[in-house]
C-alpha cells in the first residue's frame, strides 16, 4: 500500500465513478524533454593514439558507426537551436508529407516499436508541431497531422538539412552518389541476412504456429465386453 495515500474514514462514502475515456481518446502528451526519444552522442569517435583497436579496425560496422556519430554531431550543428535529432526530423517530414497517417505506420516507417513511436509522437505534439485528429470516417481511430507552426519549422529544418547534406556530398566530390547507392545496397543486404537467420515463424508473411497443449482429461478406461 502506498504510504502517501490517506486512510479513508469509515463514514465517508465513495462518489460516483468518473466515466471511462472513449476508446479513441487521444493520449496526453508529456512535457517535451531533450532525451525523451533519442540522445545525441556527446563527442566524436576520434582515433586515440597508441590505443589498440583490435578487430574494430577491420569491421565495416565500426567504420559506419564512426561515420554515423560524426554525421549526427554535424546534423546538430546544422540545426542548432531546434533540439531536433535526425529521427525527429524524419518523423516530422513523414507526417508533413502524409497527413492523417497512423502512428503504427509511422512506427513501421521509422523502424520503431509501438512504445518508441508513441514517445516520438508525444515529443512532436508536445512541441506543437504535430497534432492528433479524429478520423472523420472512423470515430475509433485518429491520425497525425502537421500544424502550422510545425510546417514553418519543417521548412526551416529542410533548408538547413539540405545545405548540410549538400556540403557533405561536395566534400566527397564524385564519390558521393556511389556511396549513397552502396549504403542503400548495404541496408538491403544486411536486412536479407537478418531475415535468413530468423526462424520461420518470425519472418514477414508467415504466422507463428500455436504450441499444442497437453490434454488435461484423464485417459478413458478400456471397454469391457
């Protein structure tokens, strides 16, 4: 029992219970915090002189991790003051381009679980950039819509992010476009490798089979003639 709860006096009667919220009610949005969805790296992954990195130097994934870390920090420099991560920016772009999209669709597009998509949506609605609206065709559902402040912020962010991306491509010169294609191909290969290692019940398009339960009934006695 919670020690902060007050004991109920014997003579006090309980009032009528409040009506439950409808099934389509919008969940409340918590106050936005900088770490509610994703935390930015604190420093670049620079090479430390004299440190033996062992197998890490030979791994493609570690090279990508260093590049991702550097890109993340440069993204925050380009969008300074907005407190927007690449994940939040991508979500705002998707909602802006797809008015009324379901939160589940956003989760699928962002590679998030339902809880992660809920936190991301709560952060955007807490900023006033996105709002939940009832579906006019189905009162049990609601969709995500960008607001006027969100559209203005998105326009600013898109200019900043495009300039950031163009600067990176210019620094890579002719290697920029092939690198982007190679990364997209790498994502496909890695996903195919992941699916090949999944059990049959975990692959998309298949339904897991239910385990059979042992019967709790006692066996029938043999018939006597």
